[in-house]
C-alpha cells in the first residue's frame, strides 16, 4: 500500500508519538471512499520492524449527514465484545490541531469486505448464512439494554419515536431541497395521518443498518457491523424497515439485502430480539425508510449542486438513489401503502 497523502501521514505519525510515546512511521495510507459524514482511511504503520494497521475516521470538511463523532465512537465501545461484532475503538480525538478536523481510530478487520449495492449476487451460496447473521445481529442490537451498555443518549417515549424521526428528516428535506419534492411531501402527509403504534421497546437504533455497512468473509461469516454515525435511541423497527428497503436488495426485492426472504429476515430478527413485529408498525417504518432515503439523497444532490462536496458517490446518490426511492414511495402510495 502506498502513502496517498504524505502530509497527512506525517501528522498521524506525530499524533501517535505524542499520545502513545511511540516512534512510528506511516508506510501505507489509503482513502476508502463512500462515507457520507466521515473520511475513512486505512493506515499501515511500522514500529521497530513490526507492522500493524488501523482505520481512521475523520470528519468531512462538508458532511452530507451532520453527526456527532463521539456518538459513533460510543457505539463501537458499547458493543465491542458483545454478540454484535464491531471493530475495537482505539482513540477519539476532538482536538482539531492534529489532523485539521476531529477523528477517531479503530481496529482494522482483515480478510473481510463489504458488499456493494450494485452487485447482483454478492454472497453467492452463502446468502442464507449471511442473512441469518445479518438480521439476527440486528435483533441483538434491538435486544440490547442501552443503560447496561453505558449509552446515556436521549430516550424518547415509545409514542414519540416516530414523531421525532419524521420531524428530523422533514427538516432535512426542508433545508436541502433545491427543487420541489412532491413525492416526499405526499409520503410525509401519509405518515402523519397514519401514525404507527407506540414502540414495543425503546432501544438502540443503528441508523444505517444495510448492505455496504458490514464486513463478511469468503466463508459467509459476518465479521463487523460498521458506520454507527447515525446511532440513537428509538423504535428498533426503524432499523428493520431500513434493512428491508428494496434499494439494498441487489435488484431482487423478494430477497431483502440480497440474502433471504422477507419472512425469513423477520424471523431471524424476532428470534434474536425477543420482540414480535407488528405488521402495521412495520409498514409505517418501511415507508419511513424510503422517506429517510430521500432525505439523504436530496442532501447529496444539494452538496454537489452547491459545490460543497462533489464526491462521485454524492452525484450518484442524488441521481440514481433519489429516483429509486421516489419510485418506491410513489408505488406504495398508489397501491394504498402495504
């Protein structure tokens, strides 16, 4: 691996020397593209002839999604060592003087990779195995006790979860739309007129649990759940609705996440979480998932249009993903939402 940014590499080495007292040389630095709220780098070090590596997550100069890095770091710290596989969090640095912006570092998970939403069959013959782990792990997150994990985040009342999240993403659309979004507005009206039942439990919500945000190996073992930057407390069905969204189905809506059937996915989730899925509530959260998607893609389009963050991923999201979720919502509304 080469060093893509020598200046940043030197700053990382200086930080490690100052905070850990080690003479370290950065021999590899590679940007991993695709993050909406953090820049992600794979870092390789050489210390006394020995090599080691880690992942560095640094705030963007202009983030697509405004999130708090300490929340993401706390989520990794809370779940590390539990049934939810996550990389070990190593250090959180809020001082901007080291790398120009705040950052944190965590363990690198080797010999594992994420799947791309553009792949048709990313898991091959291991699809069912990956699906059982993927949706089962999501159930473990829903089952977790936030207080026991040391997560003292703001907890909404069970009947307020949906209101808070819908208000959040309606505000995002209000602020970032550069042209009228009639389908998003129709979805918001429907969701306000048809609120879901109160949450059966207020628990940890990952916020972006989907294809591309976990690592698996060639044997079909899920090695790590990543990208906790939107984690919060709320209705666990929010995560399930997002994971089931057709956008992540690898072009086969009958197999959420490209893994298993919807009934099987829900079964894995229920078994692990100890909760039962209310079909009426899930319909609402599935609609919300597509609306949240619109909010993210509208923001992506605005970043590109305003010249703040012209990463090709944002351009693709503001084109393909925005159109995709508009079509999903339009179809659901036309069919009376089911």
